[in-house]
């Protein structure tokens, strides 16, 4: 520890107050985390416990009895866990996959009240819709306040192309502000055409008359859900991912008294006793309900929403866009997110599945809608889709009502005869209010539940990482640890005041600056320490890491695949994986990227396009291919790629060489044929892919070959 501190100091990182480092060295904790934690109402909650390892959580599930067992580790389930444990109920939560592995990590990343819901409420004089928007706007303010490191306000532009719509939209957006009242993020305002184009220069200029700008919230949804689960754990809840509820156990009176669980990592099974079970399984709500009653009618109507991620230059850094009138009537958002551009969502009926995948039609639909709002200078290219994913939204019909065919507009809470409490529907923004209603219903339905605090404690309760966070905290990370500024900003906004604990795990770079923090991919601010800390946050698979502890898979599938070997190697050190397990994790993660994150559909879109190269282009590319094919085999091998990279002065690892090969090896035979190369060059020309390391390598090899020939001629005297 002392040697690391010395290196940090001599590396140029200025040390702040000595008291800070004294506390850090003696306790290993960030001093801001040693203070008494308080909720907004000023109620003292005492010091929160450290995170127990997953093995301890599993042992707790094996040996203890609980008041409440929650099935489902998404936003709603994790929210229920916090509400339950802070009322003094002994609480457990199990999740079949990983926290936020389903719908909760695949949202539009917005924290919103629902502009369109308010429009319908006003036009139809619908009091229920109005109350739903009012509640969501209150919860929006709560999320922005209780997790300020993971959330922020975002302005969203509504471009107007007909004069008569200006007052129509303006009145609607002002009504949105009015309903929010004191909870308004920021007031909406009108922009002239020139003002709108100055802020959002990519907008289509033709017929644009102006724009309305309103504000909502934006979040990192997966890390927000993880913060909920970790907060519940800090308060004493037992939470475990990769644990399946196999079936429900009932007593002699037909009342629920527990569940049979299975650890998906080890295969071990056991019974756990619980006075109440809460079903918060999202799209899988009906499968849990059928554990209670095989004959129960299904209430979930799944709908798939697909999002795509584009490079950041498609949108301004601080302004989103709302398309209120798409060709199918669905609203599409176009938002800056983590220095990229996020767009979606589609809305189509689907089957319930653990592995929703985006289709080419869904991606094309979003791209075509984007084209309608961007000017002709911006070429919307299929090849710029860096990642694409689908999430299943569980629309539900209300079993409390006779007509089960009508879909609930909000969420429903239902208690079965055996006391299974089901919470279904709703949206991310209202997770806390949904959890409050659910725990209230559970306490009412199960007399054995005796909370020490009958009332909800979560309105204003700060979440993991929020207690000592400030907007300028990242500066301390730069000064105290010698982190690169971009990395420090990322750590501060992802981990809040826990960023100090992450930084302590970082290795020295061996450079003058930055002193610590080796990036796992050169294009992103993720560092080695995050992998080690992610294991402490219950990441147990490579997919857990690339998709939810880091957001790399959601931002750029190619970069995620390139970073995988490094990630798996670090996780192997932390989790004692052998070589077989490492290969298994790599295979699972690559399959996840290919199917659920759009890599396969991206490649398929390229391979389907016709080769539209001119005769001159074909001749040029054939020549380059032949230069690469040093031994005239008819194909390019891994050794050819290695030699070419060496000629270019690049030292690459074996894993990187294989990634370059896989980029173009469409038939997966370990070599590149001429037709594959021409297909890629045609895809580059048409914009179906945006760049290719293999294509650039071939270009450099041709240049290297010409240079060597020229040098040989000059040395022989032929150049004079």
C-alpha cells in the first residue's frame, strides 16, 4: 500500500488533505462512507454494513428463515427488497440470471413521467392517466435526488415542421411542467429555427419552423438496478444472482411458506422458508404464478422493444430528440448516452424468452425513422450501428378485474389465495412507488409479517454511491490517485463515492501519466480495477461484466469482443478460473454478443449486400489481397496477418490477430478467401460497415510493398 501511495505521489498526483489519506490507510474506506447515513427526512439509519461475498449470501439462503422472499432481480424486485428490509423485515431476493439482466438493462435510459400519457389524459379527460403521470413525475424527481451520480437531467428537442403545431406542442409541454409543479427538472422553452439548428445542426432544415425543448431524466439503467440490489444488501437483505426459484412450497393450509432454490453455478439445491413470496419476475410473471397455481390464466402480454447505438457524432452531447409521429405511431427517441447516440424503441408482439434478439427489420425501421429527421449532410449508414438489443416489456391485464383481456395502463399488484404477491407491469421510473404498494399489500395479506417500521422508508433514501458524491468529486480522483481525467469522470458517475474503492484496486501504468488505471480497451474509459471491483459487486460471469458492471456490450459489440480476453483473464485471477472455465466464459460471452447484442445481424447485413465494386476497384483489391497472400495459397492466414502487422510496426497479441481474422472470416474456417475480402470492401463502400482493421491492413501492406520496391530500385542505382 505504501509503495503504491509513493508512486502515486511521485507520478504527479497532488495529495489533498492528510486526514483523508490517514483515514484511507488506516481503515481502507473512503472517509465520506464512514459518516452516519441519513435519508432525506433526516432519520438516522446508522452505518451500513460492508458487502458480504456471494458465498456468504448463498450460505444465508441455506441456513436462515425469512419474512419476505422476492423472486426477480430487476428494478421492481430490487426496489421491493429495499422497501422490505428498511421496514425491518428479514428479506431475501433471488435472481435466475444477473441483476438487471432482463428488461431493466435494456430500456431507453430515460426517467420520465410520460409526455404522451399526459396528452391522452388531457384529450380524454382521463383522471387515471393523469394520476399515473403525476406519480411518475414525483418518482422522476426522487431518482434524480437519491442517485445523482447515476442520473442527470437531459433536454429533449421536439422539432416542429408545421406552424399550427407550435402552440399545440407548446401548450402540451407546458402542461407537463405544470403537472410536475415543484418537481420540474427545468422549464421547457421554445426555439426558433435558427436556434434549433445551432444546437442540433444535424436536424433536417427543410420546412422546419422551430422546436420545443423539455426536460426529463436520464440514467445508466443496469448500474441503477445494481445500486438498488447493493443498497438492499447494505441494509441487511440477502440477495443472490444466478439462483433459480424452482418451485413454491406450501403448508398444510395451502399457504405459501417457502421455495425450493437452485444455485445455477454449482447445481446445489435446497429449501428456504419464507412467510411471504413476492413475484417480481417481469416478463416471466406468469411462470412464477403457475408455480402457485397451474391453472391460473396468463396476464402478461410481452412486447419487444429494440434499441440501436450509433457513434456520438450523430447527436449533440447535451440534447436529445423526440420523434412523436413515426410511421407506425410509436414514439422514437434519439438520445446522447455515454458519448454515443441511442435510438429506439420499436414495439412488436413477441414470445417470452430469456434471450431476445434484434432483427434486421427492426434495426432498419429505426434507421429509416432517423433519416426523416436528419439533414442530407448526415449519411445514416447501416454500418454505423455499433450495438443493437431487444428488451421485453411485460404489458399486463389486471387479474383483480373480471375482464382479463383489457391491458392495465400502469402496474398491478395481485395477491393469490395462497398469498403469492405479484407485482407486474409499470415502468422503470415508478419502481419505488410500485415496491411501496407491493410491500403494503404483502403486510396486509400476511398477518405473520411484523415490520418494525410499518410505513415506507424509501422516499428520499440515498442509494449506493450517492452519500459522498459531488459533481466535482472526479477532480479528487485525478489529484489523489493520478487517474486520467476521462477515467476519473467515468468512475465518479458509475460508482459515486465508491469510486475511491475502485481506484485503490488499479494497477500502475508504468507511465509518467496517468499513474494508475490501465484501460481494457483504448477507446473506452474502463480500467482494470473495475473488473476486480465488479467481482465484489457479484459479477460471476464474463457476460455479467461486459453487459451490466461495464456497459461495453451495449455500446460497441466489436470493442466488447476485443476486450473480452483481458476481462476474462482478470476475472480468472479473482475467481480462480482454470483454463477450461476461461474458454467456457469466452464462448458464452461471444455468443451473447452475437445473438443478444446484434453482432450476428450486423455481420449478416453486410454479407447480404451485392458486390458493387467497379472493375478498377476489383483489380486494386485483388492486387492487395495477393500481396497479403504471401505464399500464393489462395487465402490469407493468421500468419499472413501477423507478418503484415509486423511490417506496419504494430505488435499485436495472438488474441488481437484472431479478432482481426474473425472480423472478415464469414464462413468461420480460420482463413480469408478473396470473395470474403471483396464482400467486405463492397460493404465499406456502401456504408454497411463503417471501418475495418483488415481493410486498413491490406492498404498499408500495399504501401509497404511499394516502398520496399522503391528502396530496392534506389539502392541498385535505378533511381538515378
